[in-house]
C-alpha cells in the first residue's frame, strides 16, 4: 500500500478509533468496560460484512475521523462516561470500524485493529494514577483525526495532497 493511502485504508484508521475507545472506556465505570467492548464487537461485526458501495468511501472515512475525535474527547468529561454513554460510544466506534473495514475491503485489518483494545489495561492504570497521560494521548488522537478529516477536504491538486499525507 502506498504511503499516501496509509490513512485511507488498512488497519490504521480503525486502530486509532479503537485506541480512542480504550482511552474513553478508561474513564467509564468498571462495570461498563466489558459490556462496552462487547458492544464494539457487535457493531463492528454488524457492518463489516455489509456491502457498502465504493462511492461511500469518503463519507465513511470522514465519519470515522469525526468519531475518533469525539470518542477521544470523552476523556475530558468532568465525571467520565456513564454506563449508558460508554455503551453508546462503544457501539458507535464498532459501527464505524466495521464500515471502515467494509469500504476498504480489508476485513482482516479489523482484527489487527481490535488488538488496540488491549490499551484499555494501561489506560485504566494511568486514568487512576496519572490521568493527564491518557488525556494528552487522547488529545493527540483528536489532532490526528482533525488533520485527516481536513486533508480529505483539500482540493486535488497534482503533487499537493500525496506530499502532505506522507
């Protein structure tokens, strides 16, 4: 895969979304974490096999980048996520990850990205002992997602877009 397509396919976009989810769930109640991961899996499996048209590719990637930013921003909520909000955020992340895998035609990349869910373990530890670490990492995810969404809106000028995606 060319480097310019790194943010438009493969395992990286869903991996960033799963990482944002892990960070958000670290600030959710303990009882919401496992059900949240199950909701993520249900959402991802629901859409990964869906026949999405190639014409929806831009919309899916834009929605996924917005979802990465929104999910990562959940770490900054004053009281964290409630149980219901954690389940809703998890389902949202799962649906977008499934759509990403379906539209990119790389369904096995979803399995690779799911391993980023293991970041929940250190995120929980840091969320209780040094929450600023998780919040700074989540803020970097927000910045990355905003940049990727903005690059998607750039006009296609020969030689311009690929240079900035490298």
